[in-house]
C-alpha cells in the first residue's frame, strides 16, 4: 500500500546498522564510565592510605610476614615520589625510544625471565608454607606415587610424611591435613592438584623450583600478551616504550612466580584466550575465525580449570564478543561464541570428575560460592576486613556438609551485613575503604609475604633476605606505593579520555566491519571490563591482595597511554614557554 499521500516514509537505508552502532556505543560508554568510577575510588584509596603487612610474631625468621596490616595515611614521601616517578619515566622513555622496537622487546622478555629466575634462585625454596600449596603438593605427590588410599576419608599419614600432622586421632578436623576433607571442602581445587601432579610427573615430586620456573615462563608469556594488547590498542611508539618500562619496574609481577600456586599459569591461559578472541574479530577469513575461536575456548577452559576465579575474565570475553558481533552482524560467530564460552564456564567440573574417577571417592558439592561473599563482608576480631576466616569451614563441619544449610547461613550472614550497612553507613564506608586498601593499596600485592612464607635452603643471607627483611622491605614498600599510585592515576587519565571519545563519537561510517578498528575497540573493552570485573568481584569476595594483581596488570597498557598523554600535555606548555622566552630574548 502506498504511503506517499499520508506523509509517512520508509526507514532510511542502513538505519538498522545505525541503531546497532548506537546501542553498542552506549554499552561501551557505560562500561568505561563504571571503570572510571572504580579507578577513581582505587586511586583515592591508594593516595590517602597504604596497607603494610606486619612481621609474624614468634616466627623463626624476620622475613616471615603475617596476614595482619597497619593502615597508614598519605605521606610526604608518596606526595613527592609520584611526580619524581613520572619524571623518571619521562626521561627513561626518551632514552629507550632510541632503540628499535624489536630490540627493546627482546631485551624486555629476556630481562623479565632472568629477573624471575634470579629471584627464584635467591629464595631457593625447600618447602612452601602456604596451606593450600601444602595440601595441593601433598595430593599431587600421592597421585604420582599411586597412593590412592591417601584420598580416603579416614586416611592418616605416618609421622613426618609429606608434612602431615604426626597423629590424626582426636585432632580438630581443621588441622588433620586429610586430602579427602580438603577436596570435600574445596572440590574446585581438583584442577590445581592435577596441574601440580603434571609438573611432579615431569620433574619429580616436591620439585618446587621446577614449579616456580613454569610460573616464570607463564608470567613471561603474560608480558608478551600485554605487549600484543598494546599493539592492538594502537598505542603510539612512546606509549609502547612506557609500557615496557612499567612492566620492567613492576616488581610484584616479577616476584609473582615464587608463589607456588596456579595463579600465574591460569592468568596466562585466560589472557591468551582473550588475545585469540580479539584476533578472531580482527581477521577476515572464516576458517581462521573458527580456528581462533576454538583455540580461545580451549585456552580459557584450561585456564579456569587450573584457577577458576579467572571466570571473571571469561565473562569479560563474553561481553566483548556480544558487543563486537552485534555491531558487525556476525551472528554465527555470536552463536558459536556464546555456546563455547558457556561450556568454558561449566568446564570447571571436569577436573572434579577426573579426581573422583581416579580416587574412587565422591567429594560432594563443597561450600557454596556465597560462603566466600559472606567472608568478604565480615570483619571479625583479629582478621583483616573481608579476609579469610574459618567461619565457612566451621559451618561446613557443623552441618555435615549440607549444601542447603551452608547456603542459608551464607545468605543470613550477607543479609545481616547489608542491614548493618544500612543502619550504620559510616562504619560500612570505613569497612570497605579498609578492605579496598588491603587489596589495591598494599604495595607488594602479597608477593613479598609469599616469597618469605616458606622453608629456604639459605634463609639467613643474600639478596632475598635483604629485600624480605628490614630495611629492604621498607624500601620495597615505599617504592611500590609510589608506582602503584602513579599507575592508577595515569590509567584513570587514559580511561577518562576513552569515555570522552566514546561519548563524542558520532561518525556515521560503519567502521565496525573494519577488522583492525574492531580489534582495537575489543581490546580496550576487554581490558576495561576485565579490570572492572576484578574490582566488583573482590569488593564483595574474600579478600587477598594477590588476587587483585592480575587486574592491576590489565591497567598497565592504559597507564602507559595515560603517561604518554600526560607528557604531551606537559610538553606543550613548556614548549610555549621556551618559545616565548626565545622571542623576548631576540627582542
């Protein structure tokens, strides 16, 4: 039917694309705006408070720290240190820019690996003392030795065996060190235990140095991925140089490999999965896209199986995929990605099934995820705000592992915390301010604590002892505090600029079909949403500062861009001043 006489007209060509572009731009703007809010909060917390770990009372060495902190206010050293650090980065980046991009990259990778190996050698761990590392190592050793009986509910090891308690009879269940109990409490640790077992199968049981060396290779891989992200972001040469400097100066990242746990390899695998997804969005060939998407899902599945908290990054990938494919109308890629990443999120059950098959045991559902949120919103006497305490385990034992009863207890705890916050918002503000400080304003991200938490062959001297004890530890904390604050501030500058660009973007060009531009947008969005996911999760989840280190690393490309923008803004007024001075002198 003709509509010419009614004054109506058909929608203009391409209106559907315009609508999709606007919806995607709105979603991205919201994500960046929330990231700005989170970064502003963290930057303010970092500038006005610093959390410092305290030495463990009665420890055999002054290098051992306890999960107890003192909260310090802003200091003159921090206020002076941030601009000095910025000036040092500006000067060093000008010097490094003289070298070729490839030469700098090769030197950076070699430096990162050598520094980690040096630190591992200086520590020379004979036995880590972190409880989860101890239990995972015990379980992996029993698996490799074929001692499946060790996973039975009533197993009690002989005296001195693998660090078990000397006797089990009559002891508190929390102290028995029984592998069945451990996996019944934490069935999600099955993937980590299998990873330990794989390394022990290759390099020998209790070979902690081999485990740390694999971690060092993983962190080196993380650095490679971060540098590739910088390329995909389209960072200028100056910003890339600054990123390389920030990585080289980020000592928590270089000490991360000493932590005998699966965080490093899990981070590498999930970041690799994100990189493969972005490359999938960039390429044009259908077969290449399929290959890269499948590779991304496989890498992500392996990553969350060894460390399931990196589900946060998988969710960020899913958000990136939905927005990118919605805008570019790649519906088959959207459908395949949703199915693939949904399976990834479910894949954490696979290691549990493997462990139950190998051991012939059924470990049950363990503790509800809400138990960790219940811990994260509590502040008990003698425990840092929102940090680990045994309430969840005590509930597990008192209910006989009844999942529904544990769930109800966790819900009641969270409701009580919410009611308390509503009735006393000032106390809630102090609680969350202190919790954020322990997570994001602790200068070492707990890497110094874990480097000192273990039996070492040469604990009384050398580089490790100097850095882990006073006065070296204070120097490390002071430097880390300055760099941390500078990174947050410069990352905030970069993300604010991205929000401004996103809001002001009114181009009518359908650039979403351009692979390079789509990859750049996807990289920015992944880094922002990945960091935001970490912030939101650990605002409520059980806290540890080492948990937030991976999300701090995601800020480094943004921080490099922020440094570069800051230097440009500073250089222009200086250049105008010098030109004015020259003009006056000639007059």
